[in-house]
């Protein structure tokens, strides 16, 4: 029995859908020490 491209694509889609359903959710925690915006602008001898 020769499998067509549609059959291969359907099988691949089924495998991907099942593997996504079995993945466990992750819980992330924000690190307050390293999660802040910090930037400066230096003007070197410029006139506006």
C-alpha cells in the first residue's frame, strides 16, 4: 500500500496535535531584581 502526501501530512498533523495536548503547562515567576527598565542617554558636546 503506497501512502500519499495527504496521508503523510494528516499523520504528521495528528502527531503534532497529540504531542501539544500532552505537554504540561509551565509557571513562570518574574524576577524583580532583573526585570526593570534602566537606560540613560549621554549627550556629548551637542547644542540644540
